[in-house]
């Protein structure tokens, strides 16, 4: 059985190489410090090792990819990523927020890099392990990193998120493994048809957003001409309430729609700010 350990500095690396350990991971807090990562890279003489890079504590994909690129540029061929979630700024039922869109974006940028998921650190509690592990499998991640202990109550760290080997076996047996492709012609034809419809709608969404922002620019120029403030709070409240009431909750969640509206409104405010700043 192969062993893998965490490396946080150059001296850690020297110790594991003495004992012929061929794989290690870089922890989230180390990844957040480019100087620490570079120190480890510079100390790595044997380029045949396998390096797993956890995502940084905060949702910064540039830090994550930057750490991996340091190893790749140094000649390390076996580099993989570990998605362990991100520190929550608000109280949640999970220890870390998954922010699945970030590892998905990582996969888009680096399709050759395998990503495994750490459900233990995302969950923080054993009752959420199965759900998070299944989501990772559904998203075609290459593996799982799950903490196991023969007696979790006596574990020296993170005891609430550790399960016994027996329970780990049960968890794995309940996972519904998926396949990235399916050669069934009916399936592929139907999938192609549905994706083509999505492509059409996506381009329509872009066209409508462009049209909306042109109107926003007109409003910005009108406000500037008549010396009216950009922020109209009552208008914003009306937009939010009316759009949320209009949406069918069975098709789009209120939380998601609110985030979309907030992003559009933020961009609208910025565009009008830019208009007000001209010629000043």
C-alpha cells in the first residue's frame, strides 16, 4: 500500500524523501502562501514524485492554479488537485463551502489535471459525507479523500468528520458511480439535441443582457444630464420583489435568481459610475 503525507515546508519534504515516500499533498494554508509553495518546489530534486495540491482556504482559483503551475514548470509531471471546499464567511451546516463551480473551472483550464474531492473537510461532520462524496462522483472527479480512524472519538484532530474503516466500506458501497461518456446512440442523439437548445438560449441570454446594458447606459446619461443620483433604492426594491414573484420556484430557485439580479445590478451601477466619471 502506498503512503502519502502532507508537506508544509522544505524540511518536511526532505524527511519524506529520506523514507522513500513518492507522493505528498500541499495543505490549503500552505497553498495560500506562494512563498511557501516555491520553497517546497525549490527543494524538490526528484521530479518523479506525485504532488496533490489542495485548494487554498479562500475561493481564489488563481492561487490554486498558480501553486500547481509552479510544480509543473519545475518539471514535476504528476500533479493533481484536491478540492476540499472554502472557508465560509457565514455560518453553514458544512465546515467548508463546496463552491463546485471553482473545481469545474479548474477542470476547464487544465483538463489534463485530475481532481479528487475531500468530502471530510467539506462536510465537517460524518452525516454529510455520503452526500458530498456522491456529488463529487456526479461531477466526474477522479477520486475521494475521506478521513478514517479506528476510533474517531480518540482522534487527535477533526474527530467529528472521521469514520471507522467499517463505515467507510459502507459509504463506498452506497456510491452510485457514473461514467463520463455513454455510447448508446439514442442517448447521444437526445443529449446533442438538448445541448443545441441550451446553446441557442445561452446566445439569446447574451443578446438580451447586451440590450439591457445599453438601456442602463441611456439611463446613466439621463441621470447625469439632470443631476440625479445613480442609486434609486425604491426602484431596486421593486425590481427584486417583482422578479422574484414572477419566477416559477419549480424552475428557478429564489436564492439563485436573487444572486443573478444582484450581479446584474452591480454591473449596472458600475456602468453608470463610469458614465458619471467621464469628463470629470
